[in-house]
C-alpha cells in the first residue's frame, strides 16, 4: 500500500468517525436515530488517530462492564418465581 492510499484511508476514517460522532450526539438529543451506538462507532473509528478518543472508548468499556455486573447482580438477587394457572395447587 502506497503512502497516498494510506493517507486517503486515514482521512476517510476521520471523516467517517466525526460524522458518526456528530450523528450520535444529535441522536442523543433528537428522537431520530439511536445516539449511543453511533457515538461508540465514531469513537472506535477515531481511536486509531486520536488519544482522547482512545481514552473515551476505555471509559465507555468500563461503563459497560459496570452495567453488566449490576444487571447480573440484580438478576441473581431476585427470587425465583414460578407461575402456574390460577387455582392450581401444588401436588403433594
């Protein structure tokens, strides 16, 4: 791959990343598009070129891990409920 081609790919990645980031921020405010996935996709593209995007992506990953742990703990803490039809009695 020559230098000109690598430069074009870098610019295309930057433009795509910024476009997704802007669309994601707009999607967080407007009810048109899903904002958070677009922001994350933009950060993934920009993380190859910008240190601040790498740091933001690390923070997002930590946030997702924390959310998963909380959801798992909540799921394990809730009592098991078995549902039957109304009037069904347990058989001895």
